């Protein structure tokens, strides 16, 4: 849907950490000329603000106060990619009031997506953990990317080493299990596939095959609404 006044075409890509959803989401956005939003960066921005201020990411009062100060401009900070910030993000994401505070930002951007140059985008790809179930339950396409926790830990371990960070595989694996438990077990917006989502298991799947499967679904749905 690209006509004047048309609702943006929304693609929701959810899944656990290091499953490959970010790579797929960015590739889909580039392929279709859509805007892209990595929603997890909002929670990382909250976590980083707390860590930088010497506060506990698990403290609801401090986390909510930090969340009220977050804007889209905060998502460009390179520090958000740090592993300690990722762990802090998982803790603040389990706080219901933080999720409610950031929900509006996500929905506003999804309703009026813009490209990096400021032009309105005909559609948007949102990468997160509850996009298809909570943020954009009416998304045109919902995809849930997963992989075994061992494979995801291996990918994250390799990524950390390539960044020059100290990492121990067993610790990365345990941290990932802990984060999965927090993300899937929280009372508000747990990480689960939407009932109508295409589930892609990337454990042994080639990235091109995953992309092809996603494109096939998107093209089918776009054909219905164009």
C-alpha cells in the first residue's frame, strides 16, 4: 500500500537473542525500501542510561524514570551494543511500566515511518520480541525467528570475540538461557510467536533460505493489499 494517505505496510519480526531476526529484518527493509526499527534498542537505551548513572536496571522506579527520557535519537549510541547493556535491557524489559512507556514510541513510529533521509516510508520492518503480539498485532506480516539456545550462544560468543571482548562460551550460554527465561516468562508481553506468525528455525538454515521464505510470504500479503 503506497498511495497517498495509505497505511504503511507493517512487517513484524520477533524472536530470541541471536536467532538471526535482526539480519533478516534489515535485509527485508532494504529489499522493499521500508523503514527499519530495532525496538530492542529502546530497552537497551533505558538499560544504558541506568548503568551510566550507577543505578540498578532491576529497580522499577529508576527504570521507569529513565524510560520517560528516551527518544529515537538515543538509539545511535554505540554503547548500546555492549553485552552488559543487553543484560540490563532484558531486566528493564520485564518491568510492565517500562514496556508501557516505550509502547507509544514504537507504535507512533510504525504509524508514521520515515527513511534515514527523512522521507516518509511506504512500510516498516520492526524487529523485537513482542511486535506481532503486542506492539503491532495487526501487522500485515508476522515472522518469528528462532534457533536452539546452543547455536545462538555460539553465534553470540563468536560475535563478542570478533569485537575484541573477553568471553567464555559457558557463561554466554547461561546468560542467554537466563535472558530467554526473563523474556518468555514475564507477565506482560512475554516473548511468544503470534498465532498467525511464520516461524523460521535458523539453527541449521541458510540465511538466504530464511530470507527467501520471508519474501515469499511478504509478496503474497502485499499482493492482497495493493
